């Protein structure tokens, strides 16, 4: 795991809470209308079907409620910027749990309704600084909710690409938080200031060791849109393919991020 730098970015807790609930609501509205044939489609995420992916999304949100219900753990050292690098080790357990949840809940809308009701109730009273014992380590509720925007936005994109004609909207705050956290993770993995990565309108970070840029146009610049960045950071799209498809522009000898991506498995 790359060492986490001191956290410098802050997130508005109220906006993050609203974003998590809004994006989960967007997914629920779309999943409710999917037929059995659509739910049986492959997702390209291993052997997961759309049904299993939809169950996983509910599980990712329900984790908030379950963690709040557990006894409060002692404060740990796990930070928000540790999280992107800590998820790969639990992928097998998460996949198994998602399949089991899908099998136990043939009525996905009922599952989503229970999940939505529980998280809404728990967030009404739980403070943002409450420590939670998540799969990856002890983390505050406020930080954990930021990670849920990543889960929701990434898997919303997975659903949209898996089901022809599906077009689940993205809550703007959820998309912004997801983009920013993954951009900051790149700066953790490749600390430095020789390369500027621009993901308008949400994030700009400097990274990669080398001569520090101080004035004018940086010599090494990477620019892309939020969804392309999210796909690159999570391994849904390869760097070379994104360049060839003109989804990314990269200029300068230190602008090749291919060896640094993906950030999350």
C-alpha cells in the first residue's frame, strides 16, 4: 500500500450524505425496471451478472448501516486516502458475499427499499466523526461515506455499460467526490509535481517525481473527462486504449500514466 500523504482535501459532510442517498436512489429506480433477461446479462466484472452487481451495490451501501450498528471501535490510523489501495485484498470475499446476497434476495427492489430505509435512519443520528469498523480498517463515518460515492459511481457506470439502453444519471456531488478521491490517490501513489492531471470540472492534481513546475503551462499535462478517469483508475479502461480513442490527451515526457494505472483493482 502506498503511504498516505497528509489529507489536504475536505468534503462537505452534508453534501456527501445527500449525494450517497441520491445516487443510490438513481440506481434503485433503474434496477426496479430491469427484467429477468437484463438481470442475467454479463457485466464484464469477472463472472458477475447484472443481478449480482445490483446486489453488490446494495451491499456497499448497507455496509454503512451495519457498521454504525456495531459497537464503536477504537480510533485507528486508516485514512480516506488509504482506502483506494486497500480494496483489492478483499475482492474475493466481496464477490462471494454479493452472489450470496443476490441469491437470497430475488426481489431486488425490496432489498433496495430496506437498504435505503436503514441508511436514512442511521444517518439521521450518527455523527460524521464516529469511527466505523469497515472491511478495510477503522475509518470515520464521514470518510467512509466518501468511499461510498466511489462504489456507487463506478458501479453505476458498470450497469450503464452492461445493459443496452440503460442510462442511470449521476448525482453531480457523487461524481465530483469520486473523481477527486481517485485523483488524490494518484498523487499518493506517484508523489511529485512534474505532471499536472486535469479532470474538469472536478479535479486538478500534480504528481510524478521530476522538475517542479512553477509558472506558465506545465511541461507535462494529462487531461480527460471524469468517467474516463474513473474507468482508468479502476481498470475498466486501459491507458493505451484511452489514448488511441482520444479519450485522454497527454503531452510531455512524464505524461505517460500507463505504468501507474489502475489505482484500484
